[in-house]
C-alpha cells in the first residue's frame, strides 16, 4: 500500500516539476529548493515578528489597540509587516508540507534518513503550535475563538480537568500576566523551531539553507504584493468573552484542526492527532526496502583515485561522496539539471527517478548516470567528466583587469579585450570560461574566445540580453580603460586527446569557445578532420565570418557550414536554412566514430543532444556547454554558463 501511494505521488511530482522546469528552468525550480525556501521563510517570519513585537502591548487592554495601531496608523510599515508575517507563516507551513510529502514520495525517509524525517515531523508540529499561539496575541474575535477552542481541547488531557478554560470564562479571568505568558511562549517556541531546523540538516551533506537569489527576490515581491493588495486585518473587533464567537475566517494553513475540535469530541481529535503522528514517526520502519544483491556494504570509487567510500543502503552516489568531503558537481539534487552526470565504469546502479531530458535512454544504456539519483547495487566505479578538478586543488584565481578595446562585431555582439592590471597571464585551456565578478558578488560567465597561446589579452564575445544588467552596462556605459574583476579559469568544455574526427555545432555566441578551441587546434597542428556548423537567426548575426572562411581556405582538414533559422527576403540569404543541428544531421546521418562539441543556448543543447545520441553518437564522445539566460525581471542575470556535461 505504501509503495502504491509513493508511485502515485512520484508521478505527480515528476509531471509538475517538468512543467516548472520548462517555465523557471531547472536551476530555479522551487520544488528543488523546498528546504532552503523554508529556511528563508522562517527568517522573514522572524524578522517581521521582531518589529511587530517592538510595538506590541502585552496587556489585556493594550494588545488589541497596539495591533490596530500597527495595522492602520503604521500601515506603510507595521501593516505591511503584519501581512507579510502572516503570509510568510502560511508559506512556511506549505513548503514544509511539500518537502515532507516529496521525501516520502521519493522514499527518502528511511534508513539513515530517519533522523531527518523524525526531526522534520517535530518541526512541523512545533510550527503549528507557534502558529496557533501567534493567533492568540492580537486579542480580536479570532484570537478569542482560537484560545477558547484550543483550551477546551487541551483540557481533555489527564491532570488538566478544565483548568485552562476557567482562565477565559469571564473577562475578569484574563490579566496582563496571561498576555505576557503568551508572548513569551511565542518567542520561546520560535527559538526552538530555529534550533530544531539546525539539528534537522546536520546529517544532510552540503545542505543548502538559502535558495537562489532570484527565488528570494520572487518570494519577497510576492509577499509584498499580497501585503499591499490583500492586507491582514483584525476580525470583528476586540475579543469579548461574554459573547460567543459566531463565525470567523480561519487560516487553513495554520489552524486546520480548529473546525474539527469544535465539531467532534476532544478524544476523537486527540486520537487523530496522536495516531497520525505515531504512524508518520514509525513509517521509516514500516517501509521495506528491496534486499541488495550480495553481502556486506557496497563501495564507491572514482576513476583516478584509490579511495573507496562505503555507501549506506539507499544512499545516492552524490550523498555518499559529499558526506566524505568530495567536491562532486551538483546543483538541483533531484535529477532535473544534469550537472552531476557521470559514467558508471564498473558495477550496477539503480538509476532512480529523474527528468528524462537530462539523461536520455541512449545515454543511460551507454553507462551514464546521475549522481544525485543513482544508488549502487554492487561496488561501483564511476568516471567524472572533470575528475582532475575533483582530485586536485582548484586552479582558478581572482584577477583584476582593464578594458583594452571594444569592438561591435554585430548589432548585438560586442568584442571585449581585457588585460590583467598586474601583467599576469591566465593559464587556461581552450574552451574554458571566466566569471565576471559584479560589485554585489553576482557572477556573469563568458567563454575565452582567444587561444591559450595568446594569453596576454583575453577576448570575450558579449551578446546583449534585453534587461541584462551586465550586458546592458557593456553596450551603454562601458568604455576603454574601465576596470573589472574576474575569476578564471573555469569549466571543462575542452578538446579531448583522441584521433576521432570532430564535429562542432555552435549557436549564436556559442561560437566563442569554439573559436578558442579551433584556433588552439590550428596552432598545435592538429590534423583531425573538423567540421563547424554555426547557426544564427538572421545573416546579420554572423560575426567574424571572414575569419572562419579564412580558416577553411588555410586548413584542408577544416570545413564550415553556416546555417540561418529565420531569414527574411531582404536578407537575400542563399545558404542553408533551418535548425543548425538538423543541418548537421542531414550531412552526417550516422555519428558513430565521431566526437561532437555543441555550445549554445540551453534550449538548443537540450534539443540537439538527444538527436545526436539517437543517430549513433557515443555518450562519451558528446561534449556540451549550455548558456542559460536567467530571468532579468527577477535577478538581472543575463548570461550564466551551466557547467559542461557529457549527456
């Protein structure tokens, strides 16, 4: 029965997450950051609560009046923060529930994960208690309903016998100490929530407690919009214990039990709460996992290293490696982005659940797997696409540079030439990239467009992105002599050392790293046959076309095919028309025996790579680098390079 429910939930989550990936992108899919979003929402609740408490009167006569003053006289701060406090609390509960259900659905709650599961359940109940307690403080009619109903339910417990409800039977029963106690409880329970959140993530290797910045901005904007257009106000005036509460609008996120308490005998609701809590608590031991083949623990080894890592039952390759301190590549941890792809050299794994587009069947059948989803069935040896980066210290450094020259190569493409201010050269490989460091710590990634044999000046091709923060600055404000900082070298989209003929597919400014690789190959005298297919929308988007045509004339082993996808009659384009990867496949219907390098937008890469694999290309011979434009409306980010991966 448990497995049946899990399969239904898995199908639902995978379908919804695929839609969210299509809209937000795999890096910003909120379903991949539920835990981190919950942490962030807690801080919003805590921060707004501190401000509200500073103006809250903890006396019977002051509580309601102080909340009203905050809401109406300080509507521009106190009123907004009261609404944000309420809506963030609701969102906190929602993300926690989704986080819990998702871990149950994907069977991530038993074995060594039982600790996180149990602490998560405790967290959820503490948040509910804090929420109910918080609704008592405004001392309006809703607060009266919450207090009376909750106290009647609690009085059913042995030893209380009506003690609590007697405190709210008459107006004279309520005193200032009572409100001081409520406020003290609210603060104390919230601190317990924070402590338990810290405990909750201790056994999760490299747990993220902050979502990506665009999600933070989006959440803040959403809460602000709700606070302005649907402000939270007190209901039906101040509490009046001499009159029963007829009806109120409940917060169904934080007060779902109150209608049951009002309508059912207390023992039934206690049975429901205790029974469901016990069931959820013992669930990790009710779920039976399949027995793994062979006896004893299984181990993980990475090609190039002699170190063996013991993998716990049900633990993914990624979690096992991170737990042992390995700097494994990962991003979403949920099989949605493909950053953690690897090759299983020896042994067998259960591939788990993931989005099919990041690991097509052809790639899986050729030995590819996702570290974040795959669990080993036997001892496993894996090969990473950039094992050298894992096994050796990072060679990247931070440099200061000066803009030496600027040249507009096309209407929306600018060539930047940079030189380090201290004269240092950057030791990079053709195909790698740099991260431009902005003042607030954000990064913008651009590929080297020059070969490593000419390291004195760094060449970048910058395409203007509408609304882009950095690219807009380059086109509208940057001038020769300006200073900037960058970190480099980064990435592993580099030419392999083999004898296989080379096919290259570039989209728009995906030409930049390809230019670096080709010029490096020419200077090194590499004689492997090479074909470049370069695709753009209009012929005017081709830049440095004369340079590429000169390569074709000077090097007998190099061939070039330009492709335009959306020409108009005025262009008088007489060349090939269509999608660039389809043009290449028309010339090479069988890709067996070739190496293929594809660089461009994530949409182009995601569409092209499965087609290449379906035409006989070996997954080990497919190298990709995808440029992902972030949503400028949220982040101002316009050009982010996804770490290269072999699909």
